[in-house]
């Protein structure tokens, strides 16, 4: 099932279909449309965090209580989550991450590069299965597969949306 | 700067205090943070409705928030320490923002890092956790220093409209090791089964 080029709507449909009712976030520009859809959604709650690792705790707690939650963030936030990801791993609980990448495709900000390049090895080092995707029309199905993998197998999974999809731009550019 | 640890006997003794509190919990689910709060809850009597933790410092409040959002009809009590709460202090703002009326947080504040050698903690001097919680927008917060306040505290933690936060200033004590199950999958399975979420 190929998705449309509007990947935010594809992801939202996958969220709804899997009964994920809580989306925790520190926003990223690449997530703007998805977060806007969730903010006004009648059955999906948006939880704004103060730092990304809180979302790992909330998602784990939600699942332990019988619900389903996920975490959406920029690649820099992955670094904040590494120790926290030991929590779902220890509980054998699922933790689903949606990450918009920086520091790779045409990045203009050198401060984004070290963490951006470390996202996949860092996540894999703590046992999180990574699903990189660099075509907008494949994001929905990739997210759906990662969500099923996480919730059915009770492991952590991360969808890494390439900067190529989001587009690199400098400040002041629209 | 010299410092006088609170070893005096007029301070709250954590083990009997937690045991007395949990005896009054009714149907509440309990999410203790790593280290001493987990040992205290286990020492009070093992229970499947206690979600023990051995790691993830700073995550007791977010984990309890997740449980509270998923179980809106159950009271949820997070039992944490001053060091752990300080590490995840922003999570109080997230709790206040979500405003789950079923979530209560108890901080056992011994003003030190008890597990690692009783090094001085940040609440030993000027930081006031109840004031921080109030400023973040929690519904009600309070600090108690006297074990005699326990019946009223239990009423506050288990019945007052949440989210609420209580800081109990406790003595630094030498308590016998009481360590629960440490396999997280077993703790999780047991907890979920108690909620009717797992077969067998």
C-alpha cells in the first residue's frame, strides 16, 4: 500500500488504525503538519514535553496501563532518550519513536551534525530497531510496519524520516 | 560549608511511613521510582499493583503519568525521591499541563543521594519542590515534616482532586535491604495482569 505524498495524513491514519491515543512531543519543523492534525484530533491526545526522555517514560507507562502512546521528535532529541530507552527494554514494553532527521541531507547548521549522524548507531546500541525512510510516499507504510513491530513484538522501534524528505533550509528561508 | 544531616529521630522514618501510607491506598496503583522508594514499597508488602523500578532515573513521574492517562478511573500514586524528581523536574510541568485528576506524587525527600553514599542533594539548601510544583501549575502541593500528618496526607494523596504533589521531609536512615523482583518483564506482566490486560 503506497501512501500519498502527504505523509502526515498517512501517519495519522496509521495512528488511528492502531489505536494509538497519545502522542508525546518536543516539536520539530518537519512535524508541523502532523502535530497540527493531532492537536485538534478528537481521540488522539497531544502531550507536550519539557524534554524528550519524558516521552519514553509516558509511552512505557501508558502501555503498562493498557494504552498505546508514541513519541515524535527531532533527531537531536534522540540523544536525550538513550538512557531512558532502557526502561521499556527492561519492562519488555514497546516504545515507538517517530524522528525527523537533521544533520544529514544538505544540513546548514553544523551543530546538528554530530547527533544527526549518531542517531541510528545510538538507537541500535540500545536495542531500538530503526526504519529509515527517505521517500514521502513510503513514510505511512513504514510507520505502520514499525508500529506493528513494536506493539506486537513488545520492543522499541524508530522511524527515521530523512532530511531529504523534509528539506534543508537556512533561517529566514520559507 | 558544613552540613548537618537530618538524622534526628523527630524526622519521618521512611519505612514505617510508607507502609502506613500504602495500607490506606485502597485501589490506587503505585509507581515507585528506582532505589529506595521501590525498596520501601516492597518492604511494606509485595503487591502486583506496585510497578517496581530498578532504573531510568528521572522517569518515575512520566511513567506514572502514562499509567494515569491509560487508567483514568484508577488513582495512581507516584512515590519518588528528591534526587530522581530533580533529574526530571520538568515532568511536573508536563503533569500540570495534562492535569490528570487521578495522579498524586509523593516525594520522599532526604535531601541526599541515599543510594550512592548520602552525598548532599539540591533540596538540602534552598530548593523547594512543593513551591516548584505549585509554580508549574499543579492543582495542590504541600510539604510535611511530621509523621503525625500521615492520615491527612493519605486523604490528600488518595482522594484530593489531582494532580497533587506532597513533599515529605524524611530522616536519613539505615534500612535493611528489601529487594523485590528485578526482572522488568515479570514486573510488567504481573502489573498488567492485575489490571486484566494479560491472560494467564
